[in-house]
């Protein structure tokens, strides 16, 4: 009898036999999944059309070879500043970046607790806090810098305020997501003792999310270092302003030398912050699909979420922890970080006290409203906004074509050997270290003003982030499926296309949507250096003090970004992307 049941269960079922009920049919894809697939295909098609409309092809690149050779001739030899001047510029830039990241972190912590569903005081607190976080994320940092430069004058303070406030949009959101994923056991136990709400948050929630908070702040430090180059073009002090001044007077030898210094700084910062994150976060694995899982892949760290037994064991060791090499390293990290933060804050405060000042807060804010075209014409602005969208779609599509093979070869379970995997990983780190603005300036010089330069710059920049996410997604597939296929005698290529790729495909879709969101924002800003799109009019409006036009352009970009974000959220849910 048992054998007969097993034989029946092992046979393929017909549509009428499915689940043993008459009238049952084979499962068909859900309508949402079908629609989502059509939408994704349409977006990819629009990306390909954008590349064709922007005339990005092999012929365009071939025609620019002569300009590239001329640029290389004018760029070499590189003209580095004297060592004391270089050290001063690096110190000034790092002080701005560290102080801005500290400001955003301090402001994001209470906002995150007010925004998280399990720690907020009520619906009003949660809604208002999340609205503020979204607003800070939607307003471009360069717009904030333009406003603060007008209020406080040229210098360090505008950059700190612009980067610090804009960073809240990312940091507070991720902090709130981390708070919502904490183990409710410790806060509940503390509540049972009759403690107050603040005591529960400080003793029951904050220790659980602290490693995640540190990892997110370190990742944002890397991002702000790249952003500081862009803000230099609107008057914020540091290496970015020196690059803008050098390129403005066509001194490519000095400009590219400074850009190389930024590249080295970005790579060194990424390596240091990655080591710090790994040291702090340990080796625990986050819940797959959650925000901490995504940021483990974005930042190279791990989730602080550990099984309860591990946390209890760790808590018992805190009474008298041994002085292991790991503890000594963490202590050194803490001392160095505290010293750098203190020096940076003092440096910024000293500069702020000596600032000449601008025209005043109320006068500047009053000129931001109502929105106005500034004589440009609404039709022109809409046309440039559409061009900005085309640049973002074209760059994402082209970046995907380049990033997929790079990311796949960087994955340990797919690369032919460990050496090749490490080479591609190093390549990804180097590409991530180059600010898109520097790439845009180079392509503008070689190809000329216009959307082609901006698209190519964003496409190459996409290799860094998208390639890393693809590599991590490929490494995180279920190895059992791959091993089962290898056991049948399948080759490396067959295993990849039949087992690895199908598992990682939903995550790929999520990564593409994230990259598209990043490129929409970046395409707006690259117009500042003549790389096409509405960013050019944004900078010109700020230069002639048409702040109503700045507001109008910001609102237009905000509407596009929010629409794409809503579409991306729906697509992720529909296709099951784990990002």
C-alpha cells in the first residue's frame, strides 16, 4: 500500500490531477508578475532606444579618438601641487566629509527612532519624520550647497550643511529599517521591570542596532567623499573646488592630478572603512531579503542580527572581556576615529566663526518661492528633463551590459580561479573610486558638450556599484542546486545558465532599479559640467540668482524620482527581487 502511494506521488500530475481535485489547472503566472515582466522589458527597450537617440555607438567613440589623444597630450605630465599644499587640501576635504557625516548621523538617530514602527510615538510622529527624511533625500545636495553658499558665503560650512542634511535621507531610512528588525525580546524584558520608554530604547534597542548604525555611517562617508568633488563646482572649499578652478582655466595637468588624488583617497577610504565594518560587524549573516541584507552587500559588512543564544553568550563575556587582538584593533579604530572627528569638528567650527557670511537666510529663502521659469520657457525645461531621463536610462542599460560580465567574473563561485576573481574585484573597487563628475569632465573634453559625455560617464560609474551587487548576488545563490547539476556531468557554462543565473535573476532586476534611481539623480547633477540634461540650467539659474527657477527644476526632478521610486517598489514586490 505504501509503495503504491509513493509511486502515485512520484508520477507527474495532469492538470485535472493537480492537488487531487477536479477542475484544477496548472499554476499560471500571476497577473502582476506578467505585467511587471512587460514593464521591465519596456524599460530595457526604452534604455536601448535612448542609446540610439543619443547617438551612442562605436562610430561616436571612434570619432573621439583624436580628441582623446589630444587630451592626453595636454594632460601629461601631471602637475601635482607641492606636498604641503596637497596635505592641506586633503585635510580640508576630509574635515568637511567627516563633519558632514557626523552631523547626518547625529540627526538621523532620533529621526530613525521616530520613524520606525516599533519605536515611534504614534502615526503623526512616524509620518512627519518619514516625510522629512524623504524630503532630505529628494532635494539634490548641490541645490542645498547653492543655497548655503549664498547664505554663509564660500568656504567649508556650506559643504558640511549640504552633505549633512542630504545624507539624512539615506542614513535615517536605513537606521529606521534596522530598528524595525530588532529582536523584541530584550525591550520586552526591560519593559517588564517597569522601566521608562527612553530606558527601553537605550538598553534594549540601541545595543542591537549599533553595529548596523556604524556600518551605514562608514558607507555614507565613502559617498560623501565623492560628493565633495561635485560641491566644489558650486563654491564649496576643498579638492573639488581646486579641480573646478583648474579645469575652468583649462589647466588639465593640475586638474587631472587633483582628480587622481581624489581617486586614491576614495580607494583608500573604501578599503579602510571596509576593514572597520568587517571588524565591527563580525561574521553573522542577515535575514535574506531585508534591508540589512541589502546593505551588507552595499557596504561589505554583515548584519548585527544574531541568534538570541549568541547575544546572551556575548553579553556574559562583557563582564571581563579578554584583551584579544580583535579587541585591541577595535580600540585603536575607536581612538583614531574619535581623534579625527574631534579635529574635524574643531576645524569646521573655526572656519565657520571666521566666515564672511552671505546675504542672509530670510532673503535667500524668500527668493526660492514661488517657482518660476526665469525666462527659459517651460517647454525647454521639460525637454531637458526628458533628456536627463534618457541619459539615465541609456547609462543604466549600457552599464548593465558592462557590469554583468564584470560582476559575474568577480563572484568566487563562478570565476575560473581565485586570482581572476580577485582581479575583477579590485577592478570594481577602482571604478567605484572614480567620482562620476570627474568621468563626465573627461568625456566632455574628449567628446564635447552634450548628453553623450554624461551617458558614458554614468555608464562607467555604474560598473562599480552594479558590478559589486551582481557579484554578491551570484555568490549568495543556493550552492545545492549548482552541485546537483554538476553531479549530472554538466559543464561550468551549463551550471551557470541553468542553476546560478535563474536564482540570481530576481536580485538583478532589483539592482537595476536601484542603479536607475541613482543615475536619475546623478544625470541631473552632471549637467553642471556640460554633460547634458537639466543640470546645466540648474547651475545657470543659481549663478544669475534666479532661485525660483532652482526651485522649479528641483520640484520637476523630485516628481520624476518619486514616480520611478513608486514603480521600483511595485516591481520589486511583483518579481520578488530580493533587494
